[in-house]
C-alpha cells in the first residue's frame, strides 16, 4: 500500500522557485547529464522538508536506450534525483559543510508505483528523519500529476 504524500502537492507552485540551477550547482557537485534536479521549489527548515523539480526531457542520455520507442525514466535516476535533493537539504540544514560530500550509504524500502516519461514534471519530496555530523536518513517520495510514482528511504554519509 502506498504511503500518503508527505506534503499536499496541490500547494506546490512549480513556477515559484526557492533555488534555480545555478544555486543548486553551488551546493552539489553533479554536472552535465548527472544533474537530476532542475530547481528547488520549497525549503521548510522547521519540518526538515525540501521539494524539488526534475523536468524529464526527451533528449536526455537515457531516452534512446531505456526502452526504445517507449522511453521510461529509469528508477535508478529517480533514486539519484532524490539523493541529490537530500544532499541539498543536508547542506541547507548546515550539516554538510562545503568541503565535504554526502554520498549514498543505503537505500531501503524502495517502491516504484508509476511510470515517468519525457515531458513529465517529477516533483521530488525529501523529509529528513535523522541528521547528525556523520549520517543522515531521509524519507523520499516523487510524484507526477499528483500521483505517487516512487518512495523509499535514503541514507547518506558525509565523506
């Protein structure tokens, strides 16, 4: 059974940005085809929630080979999108200093509940459930058209 959404998707305005691509680049090192978050829409420090947007485009590197004739955004890239947004959240919460990198140390309870295709706007939601100077645990969900398409738990470590 799918979890309820961590936030009310109807309250999210994808045209109102908290951070643009350049601001994101100042916080995380991914570049070129590995940049999986286009903008941050909302940051709620009190509730440790961040919401980001990934605009899935037809000319991305995976579209030609990930199901020719019917390109599907790979699940592993949904996880990567969430991990990048979680890294941004850790930086905004002041845990991950600028000279460090937060990397994957675990992914748990992942469920893919829908497909994502070119043209979709993937809303990525991260809620920090545990955060300290060595590790962080995040609940993550992603939605397209108000429908949950991915959920899981991501653990990161400062390296």
